[in-house]
């Protein structure tokens, strides 16, 4: 199996590193537009192989898409990250053109690839990638945006900090958009080893966990001066792993909705079953009235951002 990661920056290289160390595919191609960077990162990563004990091949490419040919999965991380004080949405002007160009060139070489979109604003970039992919004959189930895997891991972290219980025993999902105000951490459904978290945390504490989760990326951006990469890199890798190993895991991911959760013609985060064919099924969580209202509000904001695409000359 072959995975390409486009963008050999912080998130792309970390994703490639995780995929290589897990030995879930034979080959990882890292591609970047900056001369020599992908080759350099690929060589650096390959020089960890004997220390880490993996035999995945990692190949670097400066914008030569022929090296990506016949990829099974392609992770798209190319584009600008935000700086402190910015929203992800402010990246649309630059990243839309990058994502459109990358998706076209990737699909020319790998028409059967499953695309995993990471670049921000992720929900709108996934919608854009889907439009390009569908115009090239790709099924909607092969275009997935990564946000929910990361946001849910942050949710579990904050729940663990608040309850004192191990992160591994905590389960919870974040659905909706991957934005500071559009994500929806589902506190009602979160559990510690099957026990509802409401047994351990009061309303106010749960509201604080949800608020911290929603601005999790912004908090890290403020601390780091650019956005995060360790958790995003392993989150992207976990989605790739679920696909290439046909795991049938339920991971909240950004996919095209056609009536599900009351929404149409939009890509938004919902729990999906992931397997060898991409996203295979959307799970209906049966949201409460309040959660459904939050989901509709999130969709309105993402739809607004999607409408900006038509105004860009890309
Ligand atoms: N969806 C998520 O959960 C999530 C998480 C973290 C970061 N992100 C987003 O991922 C993107 C990358 O973040 P980063 O921290 O790795 O940024 P980065 O600046 O470290 O890396 C981006 C890389 O993309 C490359 N690039 C730019 N245009 C390109 C093109 N046309 N073709 C190929 N490569 C190109 C750049 O040269 C750079 O190396 C950002 O948009 C960021 O907001 C999303
Ligand atoms: O916060 C960002 O801008 C990057 C990414 O979407 C994240 O959540 O870490």
C-alpha cells in the first residue's frame, strides 16, 4: 500500500513519521512545493528507521506528482497555518487555491485514491476538494476531512484533566465544524469506562471542558506562534490507519451530508465508519434538541464560508 502526504511541513512530516513507524503501508511519499524540503525530511525520517525498527520506505518529492502515482490514500496538509489571533477561516484566500491545485494533480496520478483533507479551513477545503474530485469522477465516500479525530482527542484530554481519570478510559466525540465556534463537544454522550461523565463533573465543569476543547487549537497557536502538529499528525495517521487496515472504526470526520443530521450539500463532522473504501456509513447519534440546534448553527457558519469559494479567483 502507498500513502502520499502533500505538504512536508509540521503536520505533514509528523503524519508521515507516524505512518512510517506504525508500518501500516509499504511506502510513504512526502511532497512539497519548496525545493528539497520533502526530500530532506524523507531522508531524515528514513535515518530513524534502524533506531525505530521500521521498514516503511519514505520518498521525498519537490512537486513531482509522478512519484505519487497509484497512491491508495493521500493526506493533504499543504497550505498556510494560522498565527496567534487568527481564525482558521482567515486562511481560505490562500489555501483554497493550493488545495484545488493539489487535488487536481493528485487525482491525475491516483484516480482511485482516498483523499484526507487536513488544510484549513478544513470543512470548506473538504467541500472544495469534493467538488474537484467529483468533477474527476471520484465517489463522495472517498473524500474525508480530518478534524473530529483531533478535536475528540483534545476533548478526551480536557475530560481527563477535569476528572483525573486516564485518557484511555475516556470516550467522547466532537462533531460539527472544525472551527473555534463551530465544533460541538458532546458532553452528554461522553463516558469514563461506560459511566456518563456527568457522574463526575457538574454542569459548569462540563461547560468549561467543552469551551476549552473548542478553542484547543487557538490556545496552542497562542503558545506556539503557529498551529499544533503532534496531535494533528497522529490524528491524521489514525484515520489513514482505519482506512488502510479496513478497521471499521467510528471516527467523527468531515463528510458530505445529503439529508443526514438535517443538512444537505455541505461537508461537516459526524461519526462515520471508516474502512478500505473511505467513509462507509454515517452513524445517527440521535441528538438532543439543543445539540441539533448547535449542529444547525455550525452548518450555517460553514455554509457561509463555503459560499466565499465562489468569490475567489481560483
Ligand atoms: N484539520 C486539522 O485538524 C488541522 C490540524 C493542524 C493543522 N491544520 C492545517 O494544516 C495545514 C498545514 O499546517 P502546518 O503546521 O503543517 O503548516 P506548515 O507551514 O508547517 O506546512 C505547510 C507546508 O505546505 C507546503 N505547501 C504550500 N503550498 C503547497 C503546494 N501548492 N503544494 C505542496 N506543498 C505546499 C509548504 O511549503 C509547507 O511546507 C494548515 O492549513 C493548518 O491550518 C489542520
Ligand atoms: O488550530 C489550528 O489552526 C490548526 C488545527 O486546526 C488545530 O486544531 O490544531
